[in-house]
């Protein structure tokens, strides 16, 4: 499976999925992510599917996010990030250290979840992919922040 690097495609917005389909896509994304030891997250548009699903795998944390929503964010910071779609680029992006999110956990059932620090930052990067936003679109300066390969 080749990861999409076409920015024009990655700038398209993804559509909601049915829960079962979301779960299937999520498991596919986790499998593909295993081929990228430095990768900590992957979103469906990066494998050519404009569907609202992404995954995070960072240290002991693993999560599949289906039709997710961002409810609240606080404590902005500058994050230095890479993206599996743009392997040779590092961008500096404004993120939030603490977020409250919504994730679909069953058909017709959402859960709210609070995320912090690295997981929160990775989550925002992947969530942006669902809205057609990449780190190249949000790069703000050449200051150094925290390093991630997402
Ligand atoms: Zn990315």
C-alpha cells in the first residue's frame, strides 16, 4: 500500500462513514502503519479513502477514531511535525495541549474523551487530514517545537 503524497487530493474533505466500515478502515490503517516504524498516526485520506477515520499508535497507546469531533481545546503550543505524506518536510504548527473530543464507539453511540500532550497533538494532526488540511497549509514559522512523525 502506497501512502498518498498528492497535496491536491489531501486537501479534499472526507465524508462520514458507517461504524462497521469505519472499523474496517481503522484496522487497515493500523496494519499499514506497522510498516512505518516512525509513524504515530495515519488517516484514511492518506490511503486514498475520503472517509472520516484515522488511527494513532504512539508508545503504548493505540486508538481508532471514527467520525470524530473536536469539542474543546486549550493551552496552545508550537509543534514541529512531519507527515507520512510529506516525508522530507518538517513544519511548525499551532496545536493545543489539552482537547476534548468525540469518537464513535458503536453504531449510534459516541463517547467523549479527554486527550493531552503528544496524543492530543497527534490527534489534531490526523483530524486535520479529515478536513483536507495538511501541515503544509498550517506551517507558521521556523521555530523549533516538539518533534513528531505523524
Ligand atoms: Zn499527516
